[in-house]
């Protein structure tokens, strides 16, 4: 429960959320919309069928500048940033000395900087961490507190955004470029965290409300809250930091080996490299897996996972009801020997062991734009 004595931060769209009847909740220190009158289920399905607009301005944005910016960031993440071409974006993680994940982040290479987007709950710690490790590099971190972030997601997102700047339709998945939206220069990436095609729009804070109102004036677009954002990313099999990954989870355990390039696997040179290289070489002892409970009861995070003999073998990390599948879905950590799809397990819900089995992810196929 939130502390009522702690004042919450607000985003530039706060008044719009209230005007549209959003139910507001404390999240990462901000007063954020969890749902609108349409409801989480309808918001989720609207995004899958049309286009949803998410206010993600609570996330952290920054730029890393200087001649040694790539080397400086590579010293903190396992991703290969050297080979990243200008205008291309990469998902990576900050790691600790044990190979655990401090946070996940998006990095876009621009002409004069690396553009970073980090999670809301961790943003100050992330940016402090990066800044503290720039000593010895000719690089400098510039935080962008006066910039809002909007995510337009769904199969009609491209036609909506191309109506404001036709160049949006030319963008490939995980690319970024400057677009002119409502007369304002915005840095736009074709990415998101719903499994759908879509865009994330970095816009000056003072212009965010006008842009949001322009977008939702399009009949294809609806405002979507954090509730549907979470069910969409769960269906897409995407990690939520603090739930599915944390400081005790290596990228290999999390099923994120694909973010570690060939050169970085061989050379290391990032925190926890030896532990991660060992996981890569020998296989992790535990793995993040998809889980399909039988029946209709949703399974929530922290529910125990039981093995064949009824012993506790792991824990559900994310769980809920899938609006697209009309069925409960979950993710969890299990020993590697129980990670094969089809493996039978049980999940403890309200003291009862419910049958479930391990499945491949994503639960709902990604529909990212492939140029």
C-alpha cells in the first residue's frame, strides 16, 4: 500500500488521464492510470486489434555523449554496441558483478549520442550507476527530465502515425529517427513492449499533451492503462523487471542469451562476464519458462511451482489472465531439467495444487514490423 504522506509525481498527461476517467494508482513514485472506463480487458483487445496509446513518461530518458560513449556503455552491458548502426536500436541489460540484472534498457545509436530509455522504478539508480562508471572514459551522461514518452502500439499504429509524418511507415523494427509530429521534432523508435507493431515517441514535455490529444482524436486510437500494458507484455512473453528478472537473475537464466553478441561472449569485459559465460557454456541451472495452468483460475506472482513429487521447485514470476487466449498464463523460474515444453508441474493457488505444464513463449505471436 502506498504511503499517503508521500506526494506522487505526475506526467505531462496527468490532467488528460483524470479528464478521461482513468483509475489512478501509485506506480514507481508516479500517479499513473491503471485503466480507463473501457476496462482492462477491452483496452487489451483494442490494442491487439487497432491502436493503443500508453503514457510511459514515467520512464527514464537520457543521452550518452562523447567520443567514448560506446566503450563506456559496453563496460556495463553485455550487448554488442560497436556493431550498432546509426538509427538502430538494441535491447540490453545492466549487469552486476555476479551476472545478475540491474535493469533492462533500450539503446538507440544516433548521430551524436546513444539514446537510453530505462525503467521508471530504477531510473535514478540506473542513471547514477552509469554516471558513476564514466570515469576513465571521454563520455558524459545527460538526463532528459523535460521529455515525455508516449507508446503507440497495435496493428493500426503505423497508419495513425504516418498520418502525421509519412516517414513513420518507412521505419523498420528497432529503428529510430526524428519525425515532425504536430509541428514538433520528436525522436521516434519503431518498438514497444506489447508484442505488437508500434512506436515509442520521445516528445518535449510541453508538447506531449497536444500530441496525445491529436493521436486519440483518431478513432483507431484509445488511451490504455498500465493494467492492459502488463497483460499485453505477459502474452508477448516479455520480462518485467523486478518480477521476472532482478539482481539474482542472469540473462541466460532469463532466456535473454540472444542479447549477448558473439564478440561480447568471447571477450567479456562487462560486469559478471565470467558467471554469464559459464551459464552460456554449461547451461543455466534454472530457466524462465512459460506456464499454462489448466482450468480458468489465474495464477499470480510468487505462487509456488511444484515438481513431479510435489516438492517446491520454483516460483511464478508473473501471472494473470490472457484476454487473447481466454485462459490463465504465467511465467516462472524452474530448474533446467524441468524447463522442456510439455513438462508437467503444479502451481499452488490458495493452498491448492493446480495442474499446469511448461510451454513455449510467446503465448501470443509477436507481430513486429519486418521491413
